[in-house]
C-alpha cells in the first residue's frame, strides 16, 4: 500500500460564516498530503471550535502555509 507523505500546514486568518466574520484571526495547524486537504482539515477544525455541524458553510479566506 502506498503511503502519501504528509506535510505540516498552518492557517492564520479569519473564519467567515455565511459571509460574515465570526473570528478575525484564527490560528491552526494540521498534517495533510496537499494544501487542498489542509484547507479541508482547517474547515473541520473551525467547525469543531465553533460548535457547528459539518453542513454549515464556512469560508477560510486566509492563506494556507506550508511549514518550512
């Protein structure tokens, strides 16, 4: 079985719910195989922190950064 190598990603920026800010400067980190997967992980983490279900749309407009 092929194992994909995960990298450490960071997010720092706002969380938007229905286009309105619910947090102006949220920080998180995750291990993921791609920036897209990292963004998905960050969205899940944000929903958990805010006590939201997975079907509530949120937007993370900040940049996802790869740890150096």
